[in-house]
C-alpha cells in the first residue's frame, strides 16, 4: 500500500511538473498579503489537448496511406508473397482499429486518462509506423 501511495505521489509530481512547464498550472505569490495562490489555465490545457488530437489525426492519415500502398503491393505480388502480405495487412488493420478506438476515447477522455492514452497512442504509432515501413521495403 505504501508503494502504491508513493507511486501516486511521484505521478502527481510528474504531471504537475509537466503541467507547470507547459503553462497549465501557475503559482502566484502576493507580497502584500504574503499569500500563495495555485491555479490552472484551462484554456491552455484545452489548446494542448486539441493540438495533440489534430497531430494524431494527421498521423492516422499517413498510416492509412501507407496501408493502402501495402494493399496495392499485396495485390500485385506473386501468390506466395501475396499470402504473407495479406496476413500483414490484416494485422495492420486490426492494429488500426485498436488505435482508432483509442483515438476516439482520447477525444472524449478526462484529463486524467488523457496522459495514459497519449502514451499508448504514441507507442502504437511508433511500433506500427516502423513495422509498416519494413513491410513496404
């Protein structure tokens, strides 16, 4: 239990540090009253969320174009190579559906779930991008 609480504290510090650096959170000190005020810039946070979503939509479009090229390559391949390429296309389509589900969830996610989904999506784009590039060679 203590490890879990420690993990939560570390996670909160990381999110807080990233948020402060990105301008999501601010700390103001009023020297006249000697008080410290903490706050959150919701507009800045929402703007960053929209930028991330737009970037992911762009990456998905690029992946779809590569997948279309792989399908064309599969249809032009010999019978032996076609079977292998068709399996790869089917795997990429399953991965794409899973990624599309996560992107849809991201668009409606809470701020807490956003960070986790963002990491999963970025890892999936890297993995899928590298794999499809190798398949297209």
